C-alpha cells in the first residue's frame, strides 16, 4: 500500500478540478444549463462535477474547456492531467465492499488533510483506536457482520492511521468527552489497552489530545461529535464532517464552517489543557 502525500488523493483532486471548471464557466458567463447541454447532461450533473462529487470523463472535460474558451494547449493539458489523477482509485478502493459510499469521501479527505480537529462524545477517534478497541466498536454498530467483513473493516481503520506517521503527517487535535474514557468498550482489558495507547499518543508531536471532564458541565459542542478538516492547498476550503447513522454531512460553506470553528475553539478552552491529558487518563487507568 503506497501512502498518500499530504494534499493529494483523488477526492481532493476532484474537488480542485471541479472548482477550476466552475471558475472557467463563470468567467465565460456560461450557465450550468448551457454547460450541461454541451456534454449531453443535466444542470445538476454540472453542479455535482463542480463540487467534485462525481468522476470525470475526459471527453466531457475537453468539451467544456472548448466551451469555456480555453485555447492554450499547456493549460488544457494541465487540467487533463489533473483529471487523470483525480480518476485514479484511492488506496482505500480495495475496501469498497465494506466501505459505505458516503464514507469513502471522508477517507479521501482525511488522507489529504494537514490538520484534523475532532470532538468525540462516545468513542475514541478512529485514528487513535487500538485494533481490539476498533473491533469492539465495529461489532457494536455492525451486528451480524461476517468475520471476514469485520476483519476488513478493522484492517481499513488501522490503515487510515498511516496519516499520523507518514513523511508529512496530519496534525490531529482531538477533544474527548470524559464519557469516552469511562465507557468500557470491549471489556476492561480492551479498555486498558486503549487508555495506554491514548497516553502514548498524547506524547506524539503531531497529536494534541484534550479531555472534557464531567466536572466542567456542558460544552459548546454538545450537539454531537464532529470533525473539521483543513488542507495544505489554499484552494481547498475547510470541511466539517458530521456522521449520522446511515450517512454523513459534509459542510464547506464559510458561514457553516465558522460556526463549527467557534464551537471547537470554545471546547479547547473549556477542556483540560493538553499537558494534563496523560495524568487524567492514568488516573482512570488505575481505577480499572
């Protein structure tokens, strides 16, 4: 498995290509309806292309570039090379049988992010889970799953953690509600191993871990768990991810992202400082 470089990956490349096509269309004064007619598609198809939510056909992009008046060969070739890379399957493609389509986008964004800030109320974040803890969590949400599918899901979750150890690692900043540490997922021994892993993770330079204790009362993010992803390419907006039972929300409108950023900032202020995390988890570990 080849590890993705920060800032790359087909998910982000599709978004960047879509954004370029939107800019070209708007600069030319072409409506989505006109663009759709040119490639024998609907207006909504153009919208999905510009948001990077679908794959791209070379013929469609070539026809759109002609419509948008892009005549310089080197610029056309650069976009078509971007298209080729955007259509390449991500490393997670081999897990397609057990990876929900709505989560594939998140794995791609996670692989391309430079900073991930997350707030969790129920489980340890996937990037910080031990194999045993991950298996126990997946069993809770996937009753009746075959052993093979369970193994594949665990393998995928462990593979995602490469973003923390690659050459240009993601910076993970996680705020965990105290309930996450006290909920005995998988039993005492599994939880003991997970707590020990969190203590070790809290000492990794690119991991910031804070605990939101019960004693502090309510928190700004009490509406539910969420993550905010930031990317090294300044053309990529921050993306808020919130997981639902059978789908997920992806928000990138500036006003939405700003609300979540404000909530995350308040959570970080209200939670214990990062240098208290290891001692807090050690106290809980000793009580098991």
